[in-house]
């Protein structure tokens, strides 16, 4: 298989906000990522600074430690011009005995991502897990000593966004700290932006699709072994309904098959066409063998939608209230009072699984990512196989951790009872209800504004107070208020904060 898609490594199932036992596909929240088993990574550490993957046929340089000091920090990051020149330098040296190292495409680089990782953007960094296998690859979060944020671990690809933007050229990269693909500007604060880099060699067919229009409303990709519905769902829906949509189609043997499912995020990313964009080809970032429903976006112009995956985007605070999607149209963000294509068609971000998009009139996050919640679906079949071993016993949900139940397959029943003062911040404890266990660096969690107004909800030194605000992962945090950036305290990991137009402190 020239383009074997490596599994996401997501092994737990999730409800609207928290982990849950996996259930049959026909049951609400059934048929999600963890219930289908794909190709597992076939890594070998070659003991020469390289890692081979027998599944993809790719060989990687295992560390982005450019200066060889054994520490991955800001000094190891390169500008785009330096990135372009680096393969020639390494090939001239014959690194590890090879002279055919190259920059990875975004699809090659994305083969390394694992969704067993947790996103630190929730503000709670007590349970950080990288989105890359650190048993084989060297990794570090952002360099706080250089003023970087925890999430500043963006790895460069060879793909420049083909759609013109109102800002500058965007370089697609994978962030193994927060589990996303974005198009990153090549400058920041009037300086060249820098990226981490690992080179690749080997299978030059990886990431190259080989589509066949079957003439029956389906499209087969001979490179990946997947069959896709030629049409999308035609309308947006919340994540739970997206999972149910697949089963509704199976009940009527849609297009002659009854084993459709919502693709995991790596399967969905495999069909992005990074040579196309709304601006450059007047189309989604998708091969024209597929049909795609258009809609009117936040700018009031024709665009193409975000498409759900079956993969939950888990926060480091344990929240499972967001799921991953691919932007086949513009990845809009609200910046400086305007909506712009801030991350490019082909970005992979996350949205709340449920809620009201009207609650996010200026998006969310440092670049105001558009929050839509009602995203579209494109069904897939084949490839990954159903794994019934992850299904929870029928007794799951009765409040008792019965024989045959474990924390992994029935978290509802098998969570250890929380005890305030045991130094463990349990799922039902917060910095407000149990500060002894849940004191963390960064905003504390909240349910209502009263939590932020209570002792411990907002640091005493913040004279402007805090506001209980929604986050893209569905959680709520006590976010410091501000009039200017000088009112903002340092963020998690010492990150620099700025004051956004809504008067809230956000990462710069």
C-alpha cells in the first residue's frame, strides 16, 4: 500500500464532554475513532539518529536538535529560507550514510501524529502528552526561557499554502504540542518566524492519491485502500449527530453498502488536495472527483465547509468536549476586526462538539479561529477494521466498577472516588472546589461567573478581575480581564499574553 494511513492511536471513546465506555455503532456516540483499528506504527530506531517506519516506508531524522546540545529549544528553530537550504547541507554531509534527505510534505509529516496526545490550550498543563511517539522521536514543548508558549512546537513541511491571504504566505506545519495542522505566517512581530524541522527520505509515493470514480456515487483511493462517498452530507450537524448520520446511511444501504463510518482525522486529512484552494482554483482543497457542498461563510462569501472526523481532541485538563475537523475551505480567523483566511484551506483544527456558534462572534483563540460546531460529514468505508474488544460491558453505567470493567473501557464506573487533599485533581474537582489538589499555572476552570468571583477563582493581584469564558474544547476558564496588555499576567509556561478586543488576556 503506497499510502498506508497510520492509526491515530486514540484508544478511548468519548461522549459530549468526557471519556465514556465504547458502545455499539447504533447507540448514541457509537462508531467513533477508537472502535476501528488501523495500521499501527512500525518504528525502528536505527541507532544512528534516524527512525524507520515499516508501514509508510519513510525514514526520519529522529530529533530537531539542530545544534546537537541535547536540548530542543528556540535556538534549534529555523527560518523558512534556512529550512529550504538545510537538506542540501545534510546531504553533502551524507547524514547516517544517505544523501537523499528532503523536506517532508505535510502529508508525510502528518503520518507521525498520534491522537493519544492532549492539548495544553485548556490552561491546565498537569497532564500533558505530546502528539508524537516520544519513545522514538525527540520532542520538547515551547521554550519558556525564550518567551515561547507551551504550544510553540510547530514542525515545518514543504507545503506553502496556494491560496493568497490578506496577511502573507503561509507555511503548513504540524504542531505536535497541540495536535493541529495550520498555515503559519513566515514572519511574526516583524521578524522571521522559526520552526522545528526533521527531514525524511524513502517512499516518494507517500501522500499521493490514486482515485477511481466508481460511477456509483463512490470514489476508491487505490493508494490508501479507502472508499469514499462522492458527496458530503449536504448540511452541517453537531458531532454526535455526525456519528449517527453514518448509521442512518448504513440502515438504508447507502450507495449499496452498510459499513460506512465517519473517518478518523488522519483518514480525512488524506484526501486534502494541497494544490487547490478557494482562491487559487475556486474550489475546496479537494480533488474534483469529489462533490462538495458550498455555503456562505462568516465573510458573506461562497466557501466550503469544515468536515468532522470521528476523532476527539482531548484537552490536558481531561475535557473531551472538542473533536477534530478538516477545513476544506478557508480556515477563517477573526483578527484586527476582520475575518481572514488565517490558517489556509487544508488546516486541521478542532470545534466544540455541541453548542451555539453565536456564542463565538469573533471566533476563539489568539487568531480568532472561526467556531461553527455544525460541520459537514463525508463517509468512508474499508481500511481500518472494527475492534469489538474496546466495547464496554453491558453493566457499564450502573455506578459500580464490576468484574470485567476497567478505567479504560468503562471510565463512568471505574473512576477512583475523588478525595480533596490527596494531591490528585480528579475529574469532578476544580481549582475552585479543591484548590489543594487542583492548583495549576494558568486560568482556573469555572461553571459560572460566581466561580471566578469566589476566593481562588481569580488571583488577588489581578485588579481587573476575571471572566468565566468558553473555550473551543468546551470547557470554561476564568480568563483575566484587561484594558491593555500590561494588565495581563504571564501565561502557562511563562507565555506572553496580550489584551484582545473583548478585553480578555489571550496568548500573544
